[in-house]
């Protein structure tokens, strides 16, 4: 009886693990990144040109700097996770002096395109390979893309306050 319970538990665990992986196939991840790109573009479009310089407090990033930070991270995580060379040096976008709406939008969209294209090149087996991200963190490529996704969601979410402070209605939530 005990062996049967153990075997049943093991099958359930393995089944749930397989289910979790099936839910985050390469195609599923790409779809989520494409949704996030579209949603972020709506934020970029919604903010006024002058709002790109808006800082809620002096020590905080401006709207443009938040979005450029998001972009640098998209590039860094995707490059580290995929092995693809980023088109920008680490942190280069955030240090950019051109923080205009057009320049920031271009950089942000390029960062999403880079992440999406890098992700598309990975097989399911490669997604499950262990890597050392940024030379110090042991995780799978899949988890690195998951952490990047969490990061971009966090910083886009922060900019909701910036939009409100600029008198702009934030875009409608896009969970699906």
C-alpha cells in the first residue's frame, strides 16, 4: 500500500512538472512576449512627449528612463539566456541622451524584437538547459526568460503612475 501511494505521488509530481512545461512551450512564451510588446507600445503611445521627462520625485527615474531600463534588461536577459549578442552594450540605452518619445519607443520595440527573436530560435530542449546567467545565477534558459518577463511587467506597471501624474488614462489591461 505504501509503495502504491509513493508511486501515485511520484506520477502526480511528474505529471504536474510535464504540465507546467507544456504550458510554457516556446510558442507560448513567444505569444506572451508579443502581447507584452503590444501592451508596452500602448503605454509608450499614451504618454505625451513632455511626459517622457516626468519624474514623480527627483530621485526616481523619468518615464523615459524607466522604459529604457526595461529595454536594457530585456536585451541583457535575452542575450544571457539565448547566447545571442545584444545590439547594445549592457546599460547603454539607459545612458542614452536622446530620451525623446520617438527614440525611446524605437529602443523599447527593438528590445522586445530582440527578446522575441532570440526566444524563437530556442528549442524546447534548449529552454530547459541550465545556464549561468550574468555569470552568477544558475537557472534554465526558460527561467531566465521568465525572470525577464517579470522584470518588464514590473517596470511597465510602475509607469502607470507616471501616466496618471501626466493626466493620461493608462491603457486597458491586457492579460490575454
